[in-house]
C-alpha cells in the first residue's frame, strides 16, 4: 500500500491517530486495539495511546513488542519514531521478567492444574532482578525465607498482594500458578431454543479463555451490548460452581432471570445472597453492598461467602465500581478463575492497575459506535440544555461555598420547565428522568404525577414499577442513582438527567447506557443533560461528558428550550 493511503500517524509521545475514512481503517483498528488504549473516537480521526498497562495487557494475551511494532509500521503513513519503537521494546520487555509458579515448575512452566500446598515461588529472569526485589519492602515482606538465585518461596495466600506490589515496581508478573480444583457444575446454553450469542459476544468469551492462557481478565463492552450473556456463556464453558457479584439487588435478580431463561440450570441451583435472603447454591449471586457491609466490630461480616463453597469462577459485574473491601478479598482469591465485566474501565480513583493485577488484563473491547453501526445499539443523540438561574437564587449562589454552589445550581427550579418541554416533545416515548438529589426528584415526580424510585423504595415496588414501564402501562419514571447500573429497561428511549455526581464520567456513560438497547423502527434514542447556565455545573458537565465524547457522541448545546427558537441556538460541543 502506498504510504499516502495508509490510515495511521504515530507520534513520538506514544499517541496514535487513525483515520476512519481509510479503506484499511478496520484492519488497523483491530490490530491497534490489541496493544493501545482508545482515548477518543469522534467522527473522522480516532486517537489511541500506548501505555505501560496497554502493552502489559497485550503481552499477557501473547501480543509481543515485535507484533505491535509490525502493526505500526504496516499502517503508518510516516516512519515510526525511533523513540516509540524503543519505548515499546522496553516496556513490553518488563512483562514476564517475574513469574509466579507452582513448586516443581521451572521457568515458563505451570500453566494449568491445581496448586500444590500453600507455597508458591516467585521467579525472576535472573538473580540481579531478584536482588532488586529483595531490597524492596513492598515485595520482600511476602518472601518465605531468602531468595535462592532467581527464585524465592512466597505464601500462596498473598499471591494477589505480591502481584500488586510487582505492578507498582514496573515488574508486572506472569501468573503461571494455575487454579485450584473446584466443584463441577454441568449445564448448557439454550442456543437455538431461546437465543444465540452474537458474534462479538462469542469473540469476547474466546478472548477471555485465551486458548488456555486465560480464564482471568476483563471484558469491556458498551452498556446494552449484553455483557451478562458473555458472563453466562463463559460459565457454560467452565462448568464450575460460580459466584456472581453485582451492583444492586435489581441487577442480582436480572442475572438470575437471565440464567433461568438462557440456560438449563434449575431454579434450585441458583441462590440469592442479599439483605433479604442468604441462599448458598451452586450459582450464587450477591451484591457489592452486602459483601462490603460491616458488623459492630467494623469487620466485613459477609466475606465468609467467598469460602462457603469451593467456587471455581467469580464474575465481577460492573467491575469499574469494585469497592476497596472487595479488592482486598480478591487479592486472596487468585486461585479462582475471575471475569470482570464493564462498559468502561475508567475509574475515578485511578485503580485500573489493581484491576489488571487482581482480576486480570483486558481481554476484549468493542467501541460503542462500532456496535451502533452494526445495529446492536440504538443511535443516540446527546444534548446539553442550559437553563437560566432564577433571580432569587443568583445571590445565594454567588456567595455560597464551592460545594454548595454545585447543589444550588443542580436544584435549579427552572429545570422542571425544561423537563416539561421535553416530555411534550417526546410524547408517547418511554422516558427516564434521573438525578442525584432526592428533594429535587420528589418535587419533579409530584409535579409530573410520576412514580419515583430511590434507594429507599422497596425492592418489590421497584420491580413492579420496572415491569409496568417495560409493558407500557407507565411511560415515565423518575429515579435516583439506583437507575445508574444494570437496569434492563429495553424500551427506554429518552433519558433526562437533571443532576449528577459532580464530574463523574462513569455515571454519564452508565446513564446513557440505560437507553441504548436497540429499538424497533428508527432505532434512535435521546439523552438530555440539563445544567444551569453560567454556573459550576457547566464545568462539571463538560468533564462528565468526556468519555462519551471520546467514544464518538458529540453533545449539541442548546440554550434555554428545546425546539422552536431554542433549536436555532444549538451547536456541537468541540471534541
């Protein structure tokens, strides 16, 4: 291919620019996604970044530095900068310089089978690396005795802890110690009878299994793309007793419903471990909230769930929300197969490295716009509508502390007028109004004669309202943050965000995800975020939208009202 027609520009800061209109775009995209992180994906040029974590993810999946370099050279318009080539070789080369192996395994051995006893070995490429590690307290604290050459004994109970410590020292280990034997659970999918996994879902499961090198890692798919199906399909291949951790009791029961619908598991084989029930079955589904709950002695009283059965597989739904207590227990579960499911690995606490160390590398990812283009997601139009502040609040806002400014702006009473206009514009649609502040939501729900769902709403009442929404008996729901995650409302096609959690990119993505399931007819969805003009809320809104803008969802900014004269003022936010 002539250089001028190649789609890629490689920059010396490890940034990659990929032209979407080029005929080689798709092949280049598929290759780049194996070793680089997508940063932005607007209409014409997608931006990727090569990072240490992306290269270690690649190396763990068998993609070498040479593979990455060949891909760059094959698709780049211009010569790849030497500094980029050197950095790729240097960073990739650090993966696997340390390894965790079973007793009796030599260098590079021990990819399967059980774990003999409570002792493992940390092995380095040479005694010089081991000497470096031996003087690092964060690693050496887990040694059992002194190193012998390039090997040292470690306690198997601290397998995850030492992986975290090695990651922080830029020596990401290859974990070859395998998995403990677990209880079997033989069941199958109802393929053909009930459903068939989509091509990208099958590809995700295959990537997770990684031809015998996998069974631990993270799958990244957009909201509405069927991550639950990926988890269930992986379970059906592993055929072992499984613990599923979710974000809420609603999500828990949706998992149970999907398992009964899509597999031949019997109801008595599926247990609910929640605030309402404490069932332990071959497949047990629980929530992060119950697992993290503390007793009077400030102890996580439900951690024993992890040892109540010989689980062979643990699924972490919405893994980007994983709380610190579950990170801690996961560090001790390295002999279990582990799958993380998420729409975005963006974590506001910056703990993506811990996800890599404790659950596993990113095994598979699909872009939001890619699946939209294939018809698996609704086409979403995103709008930011700016409401004026009432005169009565301008002075209280001006003199308020910073944190209070945000709430005053978020609860702007003029937002109700905007919501009414949007309801009129989308008459007959299935509409969600979502916010953070309960008093604000109560006022909106009362004004619109709409049902309100908050954290205090009984689960039975929530499920009844969700069912009525799906059936069309009600077409408007007002909800707090409980609607952010794992709510399956396939007919919802309009979301109106009246307040959010400051600048949370996760939350913005999850809320858009509530309306992305494919729709009959024109397959379109509409996402509105209503903010107060000339306030701090505009700043936070811009940050909230970053992830979605980078995925290719430009927001149109509208001043004041939707439709009519206000529509003339609409303009796209710069990407």
